[in-house]
C-alpha cells in the first residue's frame, strides 16, 4: 500500500519521463524534487501560491525544479485531473530550464 505522497511522487516521475521523451533527450542535468508546500511567500510576479518553481543552476549546482504537492492536490478533482495538472506543471518548469515553449512538451 502506497501513501498519497508516494503516489504523487510516482505521478511526477511518470510526467517527467513523458516530457523527457517529447524533448528527445535525457534531462540528466536537471534535479527534480517534490515538496509538500512552498517554503516562502509567492514571488512578486506570482499571483497565487506556487505550484512549481525552477531554481537556476549556479556554478557547479544543477538547475532544480520543485513541484509542490499540496497546492496541486487542492486544485485537482480526481486522479486524472491530478495527473494532467502535474504533467502541465512539470512541462512548464522543464521548458523554462531548457528554453522552449511549454506547449512543445505537452500532448
């Protein structure tokens, strides 16, 4: 039996695999993490609670994408909508790192 958090993590990994497949190359240079909630208030350009954030790589540190589980779960109704929303957020964050439009990484 898996917890909701474990199921969420698996859904994020599946979404990342699909995005990586559409991109056509591995995303080894990217670290992806799931956190329960954002650790700080929204940035000035964010109008609501963040669902995901990208932290650019600096020096030897690799770029990092963080997906926030609880805000995403609060917006989704049902498992299918949750999976779709996760994939959309993962695609948006990865697109920002690789410098392409998010639509290019979604079905």
